[in-house]
């Protein structure tokens, strides 16, 4: 049979809970990051729309003329580009705008503060297509500082806002105006808050982890004590089983000896006298036949001996009259056998409330306890009290000559284990009047 290995609760919980806390912290950080980016886009878009609208209002006539010529294929001169750039920079001075672009209707960059981008075809840019349709749109070029695999570029952490440029008298858009706003300060704030959240969340989770480990450690100690108690109970049950088997074998041996040495010898003597009487009667010796009357007393004694053995094995009164009458009979029997020992029994119980099996347990307990107490044939007083205490059945055996600190006799040890196996509670205490009190309680 494989050896039982107890479950190691603390190591298992330590690893699994730590992994769970790490995953939870990562999810909280990711949730904050996504929420912060969404707020950053909303805030940047509102700011960009205001800046773009201000810039458009300040250069609207010049920009409209500039786009009208660009849509017809005319190239703007460097002077026109520098003039437009100077006006826009003057309007957007001390703002977070870092670049400006203007697209014609075909999606060609006709103006940019970064001159190398002029002339590029951006007609397939989805944001440009949306703006040319008359709607304002924005997008964020964001580089996560926690993602070390991203390559840093000059386009990082910018919000691009595309705004349609329309004529004064017509609804059709003649171009798209785009500004780039630097959001690095906001990204830095988000990164700083992300670090604080990671540290704060980690600290809280670590404190929670420590608290959970403390609770689980305490629970593990309780479970270990319970497992130790169960192991001790199992060991006690094994010992009790061996003791019960030994006691059963001892009882069988005693009954066999009494049958062989007592009843069998008596029956042999009766048989011998009957054979002699039979021969004497056959020879006409009537005086010898008269001696058969003496065998009646022997036979009566044998009958009484058999009844006594039957009563010791299981008294019929236990089933017919109940546990109270049986304990009284047992007390009288011991007082007659041991005149120097005074045994008193008092039972105040409702027989109907005591299960039949519990009656047997109580009787065997008292029988084994009295057998241990009367083994030392010294003058003593033994009191038996069986009573109901609320929903409990309580048995008290007080012995004036027993010590409460001395080891239990084998019969008393068997009696205590019998009580425990039947669901009862067994205790031994010193008696105020001297001696010891053996107590047992069972639920009714």
C-alpha cells in the first residue's frame, strides 16, 4: 500500500496566488494604459480642433486662394509658402503644434512646415479621405515607453488632426488642413502615473499576498493538527481493535475454562454417581439408590452456575427491563461476591430515549470498569450514577480508592475506547471526597 503523502497547502497556495497576483497587476496596468490613451486622444483632439480652427480663421482668405490655385495645378512660389508659414507660426506661437500640412483636393501635400514633404501623394490616407468628406478626424502616433521593442522616431507621441477647408460661398471642401501636436508632456505624465500605479498596485497586492499567506499558514497549521488528531485516532482505533480482539479471546478462554473445569466436571461427577446408582439398583441395593437424592442439589448448583455465566455474558434484563434495572442487578451481584466493596447504583433515565445499542455500550462500559476496580480486592466504595442532562446521557462512576493521575487499567482503557468509538466523551477527574470520577457523555 503506498504511503500517504499529506497535501502541502502552503507551497501550492504560495505559487498559485503569486502567479494570480502578477497577472492581476499586469491586467490593471494594461487597463489603465488603454484608458489613459483614450483620454489622451480625446483631450488632444479637442485641443487640436481649437488650435486648427484658430489658425484657419487667421489665414482663411490666403489659404483659400492658395488651395484654389493648387487645385488647378499651379505651383506656389517659395515666397508664398514662406509668407503662409510665417502667419501660421505667428498665430500658433507658444503652442504645442510642431508641424502643419495642407492638402489639395487630390491629396497632394501642397504646404508643409517640413519642406521635404511637399508634393507627396497622400490620397490613400484614410484620415485625409474622411476630412475631405467634411468631417474632422484625429489619430495618435503613440510610442509606449514600456515597450522596449518599439523603435523611437520623430513621429512619436503626436496627435494629428485633419480639418476640412471649405469655400465661403460653397459647401464643397477645397482642401484639408492638418496640424501635428506634441503630446510628449502628457505621455510623460501617463508614464509617470503608470509607474505609480504599478508600484501602488504591486504594494497593495504584496500586502494582500502576505495577508493571504498568513491566513493560509494558520489554516495549514490547523489542518496539520487535525490530520495529527486523525492519525492518532486511527492509531487508537487500531490499538483498540487489537485490545478488543484480545479481550474477546480472553473472555472465550475464561468461558471455556469455566465450562471445562466447572460444569463439565460437575456433569462428569453426576454421570459417575448415576452409573453407580444404576448398578446398585440392578443389584437390589436400595440404600445406594437412596443416595440419588443428593444429586439434586448438585444439579441445582450446576443450573445456577450456567445461569450466572449467561448473565455475565449478556443479562436478559438488559432487553426486558432496561439499563437501570440491569445496573442495579450488577451492583448487587458484586456486593455479594465482594462483601468488603460497597457498590451503589442510581439510574434516573427515560429508557425509551436511550437507543438499544447505547444501552449495550453503557452496560459493557460499567462491566469493564467494575471488573478493573474489583480486581484489587481492597475495601472501597463505588457509586454508579446514570442520568440525563438536557440532550445528553451522562454516566459517572466514582471510586474512593482510585487515583485520578494513575495510568488506566487495561479494562478501563478498553472502556474509554469503547466510549469514544460510540461517539461519547470520556474524562477522568479527582473526586472532591477522595478517589476518582470516571465520566462519560453521549448525545441522545
